[in-house]
C-alpha cells in the first residue's frame, strides 16, 4: 500500500487506503476492549464509520469505496479546494452553480470546492482571510462531481443495507443508497456531528486515521473542549506503534477500560518501577522582594531587578558590576526549568540580565551573547552571581562576562565563566505595529496537544510558568509563528520579558523539530542583535525565521502586533545529559558528604572458608543488594542487617 507514493496520491487509491487504515484501527482497538457508544466520520471516514457500525458488510463497503474512488478518479482533473477561516453564513451568499460548500469543519472553518476561477472569485469577495489550498487531484463535494453520480448510484443500489448496531451520527439515513449518492456531492457537516455528539454526552473522542487532523477540528467545535478527552491514534511524524500505544495509555488514564489480556497476550511482562509521587510543587509562600537593605550603605545601588539585585559603578576605566544570588528556589520560577533533571538558569534569563545591564550602562541592546557553561542551580546553598561590564571600546561596544561561584567557597576559589559578549550603543527604532495578517494566510497550524509531555520525556522538565505555548503555525520550511502567554494570575514582574514567557517563545522550534535521535536537546548557544522595545507583556506573538540549519531570527510582538523584542540571530547547539552533569556543583551545597575510611582488621576476625573478599550487609532479596552481589560474583557473602 505504501510502496508507491505517487499512486497513493491518486484518489482511486487514496480512498481505499484511508478506509483500510480506519477500519483496521477500529478492529484493533475493538480487540483491545475499546468499544464506542457512537461513531462519526469525515467524508470517506463516514463510510468506514457506517461499516464498523454494521450498516453494510466489508465486501459491500469495499465495493462502495473502490467504485467511489474509481469514478472520481476517472473525471477530468482540475478544480480547487480551499480551506477558509469563515462561517457558513459568511460564504453562503457567494456560492454558485460552479462553486459549493464542501465541508463545515468548525464554527469558523469551511472548505470551498469547485471550478478554479469560481473559487478564486469567492475568496476575493470574502476579503483578507486565512486560507489554505488543499493538495487534491479533484474538487470533491462540488458540482464537478455531478457526472459520476448516476454510475455510483447503480453501485450503491447493489449494496445490502442494515440498521446500524452502533449509532452513526450523520446528516441523514445511512442505511439507504440515496444517502451515499448525496454524500459524494453534498457538504461534509463534521462540525454539526461534533455538536450532536457533545449534546449526547460524549466525553471521549478517539480519532482513527493516519494523522490527527480531526482532533483539532473536534477541539474547535466543542463548547467545552477542556472537559473532553481528545485522543488521536496515529501521527504522520511519529512511530506508529508508539503513537498507538500512547493513545491507549491516555484512554486508560482517563477511565476507559482495556482488555489487558488481549493486548499483551501470553508475552511475559517485566516488572517496572512505579513513578515517584507526582508533587504539584505549588508554592504558598508570600512573594517578597530580595533583600537589598544596606546596599546603599555598602556603596552599592539596589537595582530592583529580580536576579541582579545590586550594582556598583567601578572607577577607571569606568566599568559596571552587577551582583545577585541564585539557587533552585530563587528566583521563584527556577524549579520550573529543569533540563535532564537539573534545575538550570535558562538562556533567556541571561538575555534579560544583560538587557538590564545594558540599560544601566547606557547601551541600547545586547550585540553578542555566547553561552559557555550551563548555570546549574543548586538545591542547597546558593551561587554568587557577578556580571562585569567593561568600559566601551572605540566602536562603542562594552564587553561583558557573567561568572558564578558557590557562596560558601573559600576565598581565592576560581569563578566559573558562563557567558561573554558585548553591549551595543545604537539600534534602529521599531515602534510601529506589524500590520501583516496574523498568522499569515499561507501558514498551516501545528498541533500543540501533548507537546510538553513529549519534551518532558526528552529531558525538558518544564513547570507551568514555562508551558506558555498555546498555538503555532508553520509557513513552509523557513518560518514558524506562535502565540504564548503567562499562566493566569502570573504578573510579568520587573523583567524586560518574563523568562517563562520568552523561553516559551522558542518552543515552536522544538515543536517543529520533533524528537531527537541521539538523546540530545537543542538549546541557545549564541545571540546577536538583541533589542528590547517594550516591557510588561503577558502574552506574545512570535515569528521565527530560519537563517540556517542551526540559526533563526526572532521577532516578538504583543497581542496588537507592536514590537516587544527582536533578535537578529540565535544559534542553537545540541547538548546531552553529560554536559549538564559536568555543570552541577560538586556538592550541590550539601552540609554532609559520604566518606569511607579504612579500619584495621581485628586480630580475632573470622576468615571466610569460601575465600570471599567482600561482605554485603542486607537482605539478599532486596534488588539493590542483589545487584551488588551480581556485580561482585563469588567474591561476596551476605549477612542480614
């Protein structure tokens, strides 16, 4: 079926292929105990839904589907199908005998189908709208299908129909030949089907098909999408087995009973460790500013910045020093940003710190910022933070360096350099809002469902403050668009842009890239031309333009399109868990450590008759003790604890 991609795009093969996949998925889930209360479908999917509901046999269904595809494929190619962001009422006045409404996929999502010039004329009359031209060989569900209807009626009348055993939510009586003839030409009213399902009390929606397009349509059509469980079974960019088993797991965790014996059969299953307690990590402490009392008395200045709390101007040659104190609990969002299990200061926090330093130093932007070593945040104790900004060079650039050191380190201990770069004195103004359509009409939506769960599996442990990605779009291979927000009740604070919000602005890169094959994660490495235009944003629009395989330009705007922050270039680099492990403080601020000391063997000590050199104290049934014994082999003996 999948060997000839060109043939698969011809409707006489596409329709039977889709039908086969959908029916096979239904039967597979049915064998594992997943049985629906209702079924519904979109276009060819409605034929699959009617078959599994018992309306017609597999032989009759196959005859209908193959005749439908063959007759459609024999029509002259041409026409157009275009998805439009509009309501049915908005497009209805412009429909003619040459262009019709092919589908109503949501409250503001319809598909026009018909002759090329007729569809174009309707789009022009609708004005500026988000549109997406569908890649199809024919204009389905349009007047261009009329020539094949009588031949298809003859096939449909040879089929034996029965009343459905499972309720089929459809726009008519599916147990009649005339319904399926009208189905070829008529409008696919998928949004109405979802509305009826919701009214019937449906709460779990499982998409059976080669991708998860319908899942997004269902979400947009529900009045309460947050109260429903939406589960696609396959995804075109993910391994089929993993996607399907992941769907089963999601159904199980949302109360759907599965037949585990049928699922696993006689295969012996290994015992696995249960996950640890899922702490919610909700903080109830009152947020108070970091103490800077006495800074003036020490010859320094309180800055009001959440991380770099104090500043001091340095004498000749005119530098600036900013200081702070950080750990896994401070700043308050630090625990929400962990990579490979390690709380890490995000790269965007360095950007914010350096933009603050630039303002204090009389500079307009961060010309260059290069990360050298991760700033891993200790869970005990703290790190002293130092940002040193040197005097301007002949070009007006002020070099800087960011260092840290454990606060309990002895005097003379080396400092770790985390980042270097330069601040710039000039920048161009970008005060005018961006008037371009948002998102561009040529951009296609990306599904964000399950994104944070997926990257958590990959190593990004993000809490609520760093889960701000709400919607994303892709425009070809070179541009990404996104909308990000702070959680409800979270203030932007005195940051230029809150680190959780700005970090979320980079998440479309991971969303579009998919999973890494080598266990690495892409993180910021160097920034060029970073300019802050406005502060106080709670929600952002983001435009990411691909400059190279590992570099993007970034434009961040508020909800009205006014510029907030721009980045001329951001270069990304892959990192692995070992690089983060190397960045962790050796003792993580702990007050105690484990030390083994050799002791003399007593003169009356018993000697093993078996020649064992090691004594392991503990229960041999314990898995850790058993692991130690396995590693030591016959050179060890066990003694009860």
